[in-house]
C-alpha cells in the first residue's frame, strides 16, 4: 500500500511538493543500552553490550571513532549506545 501525503493548506510556489512515502513493514524501536569499551583498533571502538532482546547474552558493536563528538573513550570506560531493534 502506498500512501500519498498532501497538505490542505495553501502552498507557496517556493514550497517543495509533497513527498510520497511508503510505510515500513518493520517496526523499529530505539533503546539506550549501557556498555563498556572493550578495545580500540584502527579508529574503530568495540563496545560490548547486553543483548536488549534477551539479557543473558552479550553483543559486540563496532562504532567508528568519528561518531564520538567530544573525545574517543578509552578501554574500560562505560558508554551509552542507542540501538535500533527491528521486530519483523
């Protein structure tokens, strides 16, 4: 199913036309998870977190060092990571 988004308000000539959007078949949920930095190699920070779906397993997440705005964390530091969970 394709949904066309239109506005009922008067538009100016400089306004962009309404975009056509398609609904996502997946339901996304964002979760903030606490993890710690395991290692840093070649500009990649490896963060170990608990799996948000089942808390008994752990996952490694590879994050580029450029994603940290202020400074690159050191090994052993705790960091907060936003994870997208897709339920299909």
